[in-house]
C-alpha cells in the first residue's frame, strides 16, 4: 500500500481503490484518532476511495504510520460504519514524499 506525504502541511493520503473515481463525498472522522484529523473520500456507492490523515505541521510521517499500525485509523472507520480490511493490523505502507 502506498501513502503520499506532504511535509509542508503534514498531510498524508492513502488511496484504497484501484482507481480513484469521482469523489462524491468526503466524510470527517472527528475525534476518533488522537492528534490526527481523518477524512475519508467516498464514491456515490459509499465505497471508501481513500483516507486523508492530517497531522500537526512539523510532524513526521512516522506519527501517522503509528496511528495506522496501532489500529486507531481502522477502528475510527469501523466506528463510523466503514469496513476497510486493508488498514487492519499492521499493513506494509510505502511512503512517497511530495514536494
């Protein structure tokens, strides 16, 4: 799985769908993951296309990767009714730095 990371704004994005189609809705998962804002992109059928993770400026991607590895991100999605098996456990994630 690949995660892009923009250090200038401490924003990461994980694309979960093989192809990103039209994003019909973006759903914030407020307050579920300490220290991170999590926003999921959904298509018209409410399939999760991708997950955006926003940290605090100056943080490194390891903080975001820890939230994924701990299961906090998968639990946040589940709590809102979205099942994303690819984020369960400790998925192998390659980080691509932008900029």
